[in-house]
C-alpha cells in the first residue's frame, strides 16, 4: 500500500546526522565481510567505569525506577553542582541547573525555548554537525562564522563583532571543539567577553561536553568563569557521555539563567518528563565518585593523538593540527584534491577523498564538509592505538597511490 506519510515542513529543513550515516555505511561494509578501520566514531571505546554501573544496579534494586523531578533528582543536581565547582570554580544554585537525555537534547530544548523565526545563531566553523540543523529545526537562521587555521580554528573577537546583527540571539561556543579539538584560552574568552558586553541581546551556548578531555593539563576554561558578569548570559552545557564513557546512558545537563532553565524545564515536562532515573543515579556516581577514570583515559587519548599526528604529518598532502582536547583530528587534505586515483578518478572534494579512503584501503573517516569546512576529513582517535596506526599507514598508502 502506498504510504500516506506527509512530512511537516520543519523536517524538510534538516538532514539526518552525517556521523550516524557514516556509522551505518561502515556497518554495511563490515557485514559484507570487508575489514574496515573505523575512525568515524564519536564515542569513547572505553567501558563505563564499574562503580558507575554498580550505582545503576543499586538504583534499580532500591526501586529508583519512577519519574523524577523534571530537572533531575536532588542527588544528581548536587553532583553536577560539585562537578562545576571542581572544574570551573563556579557555584550554581538549584534553580540554575537542569538535566536531559544527553547534552544533545538539552541544546535542542534551549534553542527551542529561545528562537523565533528568523533569529540568528552564530556558529563558528568547523562546527559539530548538529548545531545548524537544530537551529533550522527551530526556525532559526544558522549564521556560519568561518575560522582560520592560523587562529587555531577559533573565532576571534573581530570576527564575532562583525557577525552580530539585530537578530543575533546566540553564539555557540564549543571548547574543546568537535571536530577541531581547539580549546579557547582564558585570554581568548576574555576578548570575546569584551565584544559580548557591547551586545547585551546575545547569549552564549557554551558546549563543554569535552571539557575534561583536555591535553593542556587542566579542564578547558569556561566563559562563565572567565567573565562572571556575563554568567547569566552563558548557558553551560555538558554531560557524562564523553568524560565517563557513558554515551548510551543518555544524560546531559545545563547551567545558566534560572528563567532560561525554567523554560527548558517546561519543554522537558511536555516531551520526556525527565531522563531515565537509572541513568541519573549512574551519572551522579560518575560526577561525585572517584575521578580516576578521567585521569587514566586522558593520557591514553593523548598517546593516540600524538601517534596519529606524527603519522599523518609524514604523509605528503595532509596537514593535521594537533588538537588540545576532545578525541578528534581535523585534517586538511587540500593536497589530495585534483589528484587522480589508480582507477582514473579525479578527487574533486573531501567527499571523494572519504570515499576513496574507504574503497581503496578500508579506512572510514568523515568528510570535512559535514562540519562546515572543506577540504578536510575528521578522524576520531577514540579507538585503540593499533587501529589508529594501521589506519594512518593505510591512508599513507592511499595517498602514495595517487597520481
Ligand atoms: N556536543 C558535541 C560537540 C558533541 O560532539 C556531542 C556528541 N557527539 C554532544 C554535544 C552530545 O553529546 P550527548 O548528547 O551524548 O551528551
């Protein structure tokens, strides 16, 4: 029977996430028997720490299996408060905190709560794939602000100033950034704060989901801490997915202006009511328990990063920039464009590069265009060192085979 499905206009404005699409393609090839070195994944390869799992089991057994308050259990909010105090030295009250089914959901609800048709959201490129689509889904206009490699892929005060209009509602800052791994220094945040003080209508969505996966020796600084006078204009978004290898638990949180938090809570009360009570118990244990997991995994990520950067730097035509945080490498592949593959195809853009790497040497990466800049590709090093070194050497073979 023919489907009578008719999509809302809203749906026509957005695309499925390209990283999810890449994951599906890798699964397809693997099930067809191909050996694929998968560098697309945006989640830690580590297992969730055991004390976190035990806390979830204990919660189930204690009957913590019912709806919780919309803004999370008091225990989880206390744990979030402690975590933000530890990482940023900021004290948040209860009314300034909320939780949701992942940082992703919290960001979506924050945009839904604040954007009217035509409102502009500044998104420095390269950006996490979901921001523009989330803005469009909520009838806003994403305004992409190009950053430069020379500035470490970070938006400068001048670029920010030049991009603000009467319609600008938000600036999205993501530090450490996906896909660049760039971390804004306190001085860089302070100069952005100077611009923001002159534009009181603009709020900042500070996506700090990778804040503790930092190779600088300290968590990435937050604008909310650097510019305390702007604190109510900064919505800090974070979660347990990345730092504690808890992507499947779906638990994120936000801290900011109580009026905005209240609006997010209203939307949440009409959508999911609250995130899973069991995940909340697990997240509380992650945030308030021993922090050894982060201390142990960050050096492992750093070792992988160093191996990948060293290997890729030796390949002619590729320019990797060593990231300060997160677990991605954004590789400039301009040197591959215009060259010809052994079967006679000319590589026109990073989509071609990605397909060539997959077909010729079985290495899966994501094309830079998905993140708003070309020609690049993104490598995730949230996978074991063997896979990374084999993949880097296979990429070297693929590049060497070009004419
Ligand atoms: N922000 C960024 C930059 C991300 O890369 C991700 C995950 N890919 C998220 C937010 C969302 O993470 P989660 O919903 O699992 O908390």
